[in-house]
C-alpha cells in the first residue's frame, strides 16, 4: 500500500487554533505536510538460534498504511553477512524457488503512489518491536517487548532518494500492530520552541493501564473515538513464482467502510467528509479513507474532488500540472509538492485547503479540521483479473502531528496530545489539545526531520 513521504528543512512561524463548540470540535491551522511520523525500534533474531542478527537494532516508520514489513536495501545489505564476532550465524537473504530446473529469487509486486515496485522476499526471521521514546536507549534489550513472531520481509532491491541525503527507509506495517494497541505521542516532552525532535510511538497489549510516564505511557485516555473497518489487499499483489511463499501481510484500517468488503469488528462505519463552497453553494463528498500513519500528507481521489468542483489539469504526457474548476478556470491558492513511496520514484501532486474535513466520532461530536489541506491523487491497485480499486482518500499524519506548508511559509504545532489505534476493537482515539479559541503563534526552529538509518550494537 501507499507510503507517501515528504521531508523538509525549515525555519518558520505559525500555530494551530482550536475551538470547542457545542456538538463539535473544530481545529484550524493544520498544514499540508507532517514534520514527522510514528517510529519504532526493532531487532531481528535467527529463528533457530535466537541470536540477534548482526547484533544491530533497526529504526523504522510504524505504518498502518503498509500491509507488510519493508526493509531498505541498505539494511538488507548490512544483514547479508554473518556478524564478525560470530554471535550470529543466520542472516537476511532472499528466498529462492526452482523454476524450470533453476533457482531464482522469489519476488513480490506491490503498488503505491509512485507506481509499482518489485521486492525480494526474505527467509523467515523473528521480529521483535521496541517502543520508540526519545529517552529510550535502543541498545537496551528490555524495550523490545512486542514479539511479532516469525515473518518474511519485503526486501527493497534499490533504495530511492527521499531528499536531504536520505535513501534507506524501513517501513514496518500492520503485521506489527495486529492484535495490539498502537499509541502515538505527537507532542513529546522534548519538543520546544527551538526543537521539535522526533515523535514517539508505542505498542501495547490490550487493556494496558495508563502510567502517566511519557516514556512508557501505557494506553492513555482519549476524548474522541472513530470507528474503523479493515481492508485486505492480498489479492492486489503478486508473488513470482505464484506457488512460492510471499511476505507476511496483514489488513489495513479505514475510516469508513472497507473498500474490499472485509467488515471488521464495526460493520460499515461512516467515513470522512470533505466540504467546499462553490459560488455560495456548499458541496460535500464522503468516502472511506485509509488511515496511513506512514503518510506525511493526506489525499483525496480525483472522483471525490470532482464532486467538490475540483479537477486536475495535465500536460500532454499525463502529468499533473495544476487544478481547475468545472468551467476550466484555474483554481487559485493551490498547494503542490513531490511525494515518493512504493513505486520508487516521485510524482508532483496538487491540492488545496478545503473548507473542512470532518471525522465522525462515537460521541456524536465530529472532529472538524477547518481550511483542511488535502492533495488530489488517485491511488489505484489492480488485481489479477484486471479489476482496479481506487481509494477514496488517505488520512495522513499532517492532521495529527506538527505540520508545515509545502512552500515552507507556515508551521503548525500538533493539535492532539495522543492518538491511540486499538486494532483489536477497530477504534481510533484522539485526545484533543484543549487550546483557547484563538490563534497561538509558535516559533519553531526546525531541522531536517529525516529518518536516519541506524545500525548500532545491541548490548
């Protein structure tokens, strides 16, 4: 599934204004691109010896929009030889299958925002995830508490350039979260006017009690709750040879009904509503949006955007070059950026600030983001029968964490204290920041928030 990524080196000024009204929570000031996304630590163990492979830990994005577990080529190469001290005899390598009497590497094809990409499939390895807090020592074995079990990884054949010199990115998806509760802290204690730092993420067993300790918070209480469904996309991927074992996959969460017919624990819950006023006429479009913690930005499909009077204009090669209304007039004040992800390359996309984006809640009080920045991009997947599925939208992390305008003109602080994804019960919880109903100016000195590939000895 799609993993759009955008990184920026910025120094800017602005903030988020939040107002509570009767029957609703309104948040104004969110920008188009998240400055960070949830992360996790992980170690890999030999399934036969139990030794930590290479004596290294990994850092990765904890990504609800990913169906599998993707290891960068840089880290794949680092694990391709046994450890020099002899403590690990197992290592990561592509599995092979006999085809026409010859051995060949098994491959797995996936589709994302930048097109299709082919991965190798790894041999079985035991993956154990660790909580990502700023003060946690990744070399401390005690933080690795979530044993995901024996899994097959997607091995990237070539890393791509995400900007700022960042090439190797690991993406750990739903197999880590299934059966657990994911806790995301977009406002860690180390944030200040001079330093945003990295946001923090934790995995817990259901019913873990809150601790009040931000470095190991347990499952905090949340004020508003959104029902989710689940979609399974195994049928839109391909393994070659077809009878070979593929990578470990799991379903993905949606705000709204499942686009693949998988019901989940909550039947068919209501989806995301996007609104825009055209010539005094209020328009709205509701759909099922992928909850994607690995997405730095949020997306709506061209069909949904068309219902709101917004159309993508293209050049002769089919590349998006802007937005226009139903009368083919250019729409002013559009936003644009380039995104990369599964597919290897980067594509230019355009969007605008819609009047509002609304999330339905169990409490009956919707969470509404005013002047909501959303990009317009079709995210399509096709199965073996040639049937194409287009997602209605993608709810990215710009609505939950600190965010920045694509032109670097504005920065907003995170509008929530905690986000809690209760996977077993299909519930997304938010603890909304209780700010006054006026703009809060916040000076944020930001440095490049790029995921750094780290391979450090584990004690």
